[in-house]
C-alpha cells in the first residue's frame, strides 16, 4: 500500500474511537511574488496553507507545487470547507491536485488533534539539518535544494549531492553538485529530504534510491503526519513544526510573513515516538 493509504487507514481508526472535530477554516498565504517564489530561501514565508479544525488543531500542506496556490485562491469557494467533516476532506489525500493538497492538510490537522488528545508532545529538534552530523569526506545527499542548510553541511567538509526536479538548478556549484538523477543518492551515507515527497508521489522512488543510506531525515513544516509507516519504509527522522501560537501563526501566514516565531521545530525518531497504537490506547 502507498503511504497515503496507510496514513488514512490510521486516521480512520482514530475516527472509529471518538468524535472528531470538524473543519473550521482554510488559511492561505497571499499570492506569489518574485520575493517568495523561491520557497526554500524564505523562512516559511508563503509556502504553506493551514487547515484549521474547530478544536484549534492546525495542519499544514505545501502550496508551491506548480500553480497550487493560485488555483486554491481562485477556487477556494468550491470546496465549502467550513463545517466539513475533517476525515472526508482528509480522504482527498488519496486523490490528485487540490484535493490531495487539502487532504494532506486535513490529515495533518487530525494528527495534531490525536497528539493533543493523547497528551503527546513531539520532542524539539536538536538542529535544523535533521541530525545529519556531517563529517569530513562523508557523502551527504539532499533531496530538494535547501539553501539555508548548505553552509552547515559544506563547512563540515562533507561532499554534498543535491537531487532536484527543477532542471534550471542542475550543475556544479561551489562545493556541491545538483542533479536530476536520483541514482546519485546511492553513494550517500546520509540524506536529508524535503517533505514535499509526501505530496509529489516520489517518496518510495527516492527511498529506493537511498537504500544504502543509514540515516534519512524527512523534514519540513508540513511533515506533521503520523510517522509509523514512514519509519517502516526506512525514514529515520521526521522533522516538522508544532504550532505554539495559533492566532499568531495564522496571522503571519495570511500576511506572507515568517511563521517561525509562532511554532517550534520538532523531530521524531523511532525511539522517541510511542507509535499510533499506543496513542490511540490513551484516548
């Protein structure tokens, strides 16, 4: 089964145990500008939508794939999300296009709801690079060009290979190489990846290319999903964002400003996560 299918099955079990909150609102960033078009350089500015449940739970989803943000802003009225059944919206994650984007946000909001009801708080991240701990001469892989992370990796003396989908970024850079060929990851001992893999249907392909890596960190603000099936697939760390100030977060998101002051980075690993069955037993 796909990750999406397994994730939704876990949320179905959650729904069978208790009454779930309904959707309250969808919050969108402002239209794209030249400044925020390069998402990975903008400190969480204008990259994500947030779906809010009526208990205050927020779930994020990346909106800068293709024309997703423009389409969401243009067609927001057709979804009639206010008051909708959250699990029904989450099931859209199994589909494509805007339904997939909104479904992922709803699923992540339900995950936050589950965590809060079970009293589980994901531990804080130790650093911003998924605990890669790069060493001199070590071969590091990066899926999606995270420019803010380059300095920490390159300064360590590690060799960095970046796999991108954007052909305009391909080529040798100062200290690293960008390629479209996922097979280049086979030689990497550690990999850090954007959580966009969870939306663009490349997760399993990229994990297969990283079969020789002993550390695979999947990071990004929208990595707010249940990690059980990711860990089973070989992910060793899931790094997301936990919103700590809901009102401040929503206001900053809608203004296209940094949401970082209103959330904290988290990191889940198999030894710090109790498992969905344990969480469900605590309800």
